[in-house]
C-alpha cells in the first residue's frame, strides 16, 4: 500500500523502511527544526527524521508501516501544525456492511490518512488526510484495489446531486429490467419442478408426456440463462471478492446459487457419479434465489431513493435562470453565469435565484423551504434575500452577494449531506460485527454441510447441500449495514425540513441523552435588543404626547435605553420636535427643552434632585422591578408625568418552549450576566429550574461544568460571539440561526428559525431517530441470529423443520426492505411544536436568519 499512499514523486519505500513526508507550518528558525526533529525521533518505529526549514517539510523513515497520525501528534505537541484536508468520494458497487468495512480499511491504510468514514446509504466516503501527502489518485487507487469504483465529489460541483440521482435512476432501471427477465425465465422452471411436487396431475404430465430428463434439460437451459444473464452481476462482484479473501454478500449469493446449479448439472448429465438416490435437481432454487434477491435489490433501490428525497428537494429549490441587469438592459441568463455584484430583478411568484440584498422595491417572501416557517417575511430595501425562496406579491431588485457553493442553500445542502454521511457512536459495534460476518457465515455453511453429510439421514448429501445453501442465502449483512445510515439520512432530512440543521451527525445521538438544557438569556430567551415595554402615565397626561416629548430628548443620548424609546416613537409614526439646551447628568438622567416645554428623564434620584416625589408611582415601580425591569421617570414642566420601563423583552415563543422542554423531562437552566434579582425575576416568570446570574462571558464554560455534576449531560443554546466557547464545551451546542457566524460555527446544531421552540423539536427528533435506529439494529441482528440456525437445520431434530433455500432468499430480500421501510417512517415525524416566523422590518438592516450560516468550506 505504501506505493499507493504517498504523493507522486515521493519515494515511498527505502532499504530502511517506509518513508513519510509531511508539510509542517509555523517553523521560523533552526531551533524550530531541532524541536520538530526531536519530537519525531522520539516516536516508536522511527529510524530517521529530517526537517527542512526552506521547504517546510519533515521527511520521516519508519522501520515498518508509516504511522502518520502519531507523527502529526508529535509535531503538534512540539507546537507546530500539519495542514489537513478533507476529500469526499462517491463509491460504487458496495452492497453490504462488509463492503463498507473493506473500503474504510483500504483508505485508512494509506500513510497520511487520518480518518476514513464510509456510508452505505449515501454511497460516499469522507477522508480526512494530510495536505500535500495524499492525492485523490491515491485514494481512488486504494478503493479500486479493494474492488470498488470511486470518483471525487467537489463542493463546487453544483449538479453533483443531479449526477447521483441520474446514476441511481440508471441503476434502478437496470435492476428492474434484470428482474423482469429473471422472473420470465424463472416461472417455467418453478412450475416444472415445484408443480410436479405439489400438483399430482402436473406430476403425471411431466413424467408421462414430457419426461423427467427432458424437464431437467429445459430447466438447465432456462437456469443457465438466468444465472449468466441477470444473475451474472452477483458472480462478477462476488467471485473477485472471494478470490481477494474479502467475501461480501455477492460472494454468499454466488456460492449458494453455484452450489445448487452445479449439483443439479451433475445430477442431469452425469448422475452416475452421485450416491444412489441423491440425483435430484435444484435448478428452481438457484433461479428463484436470483430472482428474489433482484426483487429485494429493486425494492431497496426504490426505498434508498426515497431516503434522499430531502436532499433532492433542497437541490430542486435552485432556480435555473436569473433576470439580470446588463449594460442597461434586462437579460435572462443561466444561474451559473450570475456573478457577485449583479443586480437581479424578481417578479411576483418567481423563485429568488441567489443570495443578495434588496436595493429597490418591497415584497413578502416565502422562506418556509429554508427555515420550515410558514409565514412569509416582509422584505424591503436593505433586507437580505436567500436563493431558493419564493417571492410572493411585490416586485423588487437585489444586488447579488453570494453565488455557487457560497450561497445559504448550497451550504444547507452541504451540511445535510455531511450529517447524513456521518457515523454515530452506536454504529461502532455494528462495524466490528460486520467485518467478520460474511466469513463467519461461510464457515457456518461449511460446518452445516459437514454435519449433515456425516450425521444426517439419507440422502445425506442432498440434505447437506440444501441446508448449506440455505445458510449462505439467508444471511443478510445488508440489513445491518443499512440499519443506522438510512435512519440518519431520513432523520436529518426531516430535520432540515423543520429548519433544524445537524452540523455534526454525532449530535443526533448525543442530543437524545441530554438531561440539562442551559440557555443563554440575551438573544435566546429574549429578543436581544431593548424595547419600550411600559409607559404608565400620571393623571392629566396623554400617551403620544409624553412619548413624543421623551423620545425627542432621548435622540441626543447614545444609551441603548434611549435608542429603544426613540424606536418606539418611530414605530408609532410620531414626529419628534427639535430640542434645545440638552443636558446629561451621568448616573442620574437627561433634560432638554422641547417645543418650549421642559422635559427631564431619569432615575428616581434624578426626580428627587428636581424636587419631585415619586411615591405615587412606587407600587408600579415595584411591580416592574419584580419583572426584572429597571424603571425610569419622566417629568414635564416640573410635574411627574410617567414611569417608563425599557427591557430586553422575552420572546413570545419562549414560555411555550420552556414548557415543552419540561414536558420532555428536562431540567432547564439560564445563564446570564444580569444581577441576581433581575435573573431571578425572569426565571420565576418563565419557570426556569436553575439560574446562574452575574456570569461573565468567560465564565460560561465553568458554569456548564458545574451543571455536569452527577454525570448530567448538558446542551447549551446560545447566539452570540461570547457564546462560542460554551457551545463548543457543551455535550451538544445549539446555535440560534439569527445569531452570529462565530456562534453557528461552534455549534453542533443550528436552529434556522431563530425560535427557541426548535430546541424541543430537535430533541424529539433525536429521540425518534435513535429509537428508529435501535429498532433497525434489533431486527437486523435478531433476524440473522434466529434464522441462520434455522436454515442450518437446528429445528430438524425437534420437529423436522427445514428451511428451503427459496424461502431463505425471500426472507433475506425482505429483511433489507423492512429496515428501509422502518427508516422511512421518520418522514412522517411530527414536531411537538409548530414554529412560526416573527416578521421583522427589513429596512432596519437586520440580517435574515438564514444569512447567518457560516461558510466553513
């Protein structure tokens, strides 16, 4: 493998051992070279290590196979880095879990490969390897050497999903054609042989009119056409795998059908070589096995197509053309020709082709296909629009900001594909079992044959052959290989439809096990920006009048509270008069003249300083304080006019989300930098179980560790830059989609809607998916554990039960279909909470939720 493993031009082997060349980053002087060399020479199995500062490479010679991962760790421990890359390959011709294990093993053997994961359901391999050490040609050569075909998948290839769909449709068409031919040729064989056993008149006609030998000749001819026509696919893949010492499911089918066909051929043409009374034919078993397995593969291909419908729907959201302004004219061009900076025109009912920012016009846009939220979103100048969403009523123009692989839709597709291709911890045991499964089945078949041949009743050779073939045919590694990835594919696809993106597939399992949900307050529980929540008037004053005067004064202040009061006035379309004599007293308040009237706004101590008594508003102020709000007072012309409260209001959907989390049996905690009194008031209002108040941004990680006491698993939900460390520290990090790119990049799960109700939906989906996986695994293991002994004849001494190879083939074909059908039930998963969109005024420059997805590729 060493000759395949290293980059072209490298000398993979020497008289001393295996050579590995690594690119090292961060070296600046001769001391750095010495440190890296010493770290590498200390590794077991390293004979020599030479580091070149000019080329920034380390050349290492190992006594045996090169251990790239150990070398990388040694370099990193010395304080330097080795650049990594990820390559994705489409793998063809895999049929069962054993194939997955072999491809992974072949890729992992390549020096420079750090990790290789292969997914049977998506038919893809993701390889993490050292940059400049492993090439795509190396990976493809290793896959080919293992007996499979591969091709590189590029993130920039916009129609990769279409290519996969076309290839799968072509395969499905070929399978259907093969099944039809096999069925037509199998039916006469089945009627001639089984009809003779089951229908007396048929038996007399065959023996008397047609003749037994002639019947066997006809069966032989038809069986030959089936096995070396539609059934040849099993021999083409199974026999080479067997010769390589890496048998797969095709090998089992090949051995079983070849044994039945070969024995029958001997019985037909040279019966004298067989013991007396054993010259029977099993052509019908061979052809029915092929036909039933082709039926299973056809149903499996159809079901596999349905498991990837979520990706197909996402790919289908992409527009084909765009209407763009070019040289003063509006022209229609292909989507691939649209570039950043172009101005695109969108008419009512049209699909928005790419991401951009509205520069003219206004409309409502249906973003449900991206966020899972049903309500159209208002869009005006300055608002961001996302490619793949649908314009509803108005017409507008927007300037293109992202195209191709950088668009939100392309990134969502990429995230879903990565989550679907990932392996969960629950898969580890399955992988270990399936690597040895096929060889174990072959050994069981040989043992079955010998036991029946030696100890079985006469004709023992016939019993031995039939039961050994049944063991080979009934074993189904396919069901074990498909049990986990198909559920992941359907589960993550359904999650994307609900506006939940699993950036890391492992989170799908980890989320089910959490017992504590820790929530950041600002922007997660609350709207994340101050708003005017209360304006309680004294007798003799009018609401709009007071708000207009107070807001006018606050236009000169830069405090967030002032901004909230001014924003409230603007929302009421209140005209603000010019002011004179503005004066700010730090820690107290502000005052000014507005349209000839004296206005003062500030704390109770400011009112006292002005000689005003706030006792009349004491009950109101106390109530606001209990709600976690800080009251302010307004005085107009020397009279106390109103008490004002500005707060970061709780989102309308938060109480329902907290209630749903409690219904799932979870403990809910809040982390905030607010003082203990305010935090306690909010917690009481929402029914939160535990509060960590006055926590500085760098203290969130330590707080999460405290929540882990007694082995509790903690999920953290946040949206800000300062939440990124906590999102990374938590067992599962969930980022609100309206949050910052940094938070989203650190998270395991992204809630596209920006709605906290997505958290219970994500947890419920996680529980449903893992439950589905366990059902599949139970079926796959129980099926094989129970039916292989039955096929071997374990029940024969008890009640005389033997399993025909025909029934074995039917059971094997249906087992994979059962697993796929069970996984498809997740498509009908109903979210416990309906997530609805809160319309936002687009002109405020607030980015749309979807635009916050980070482009990590």
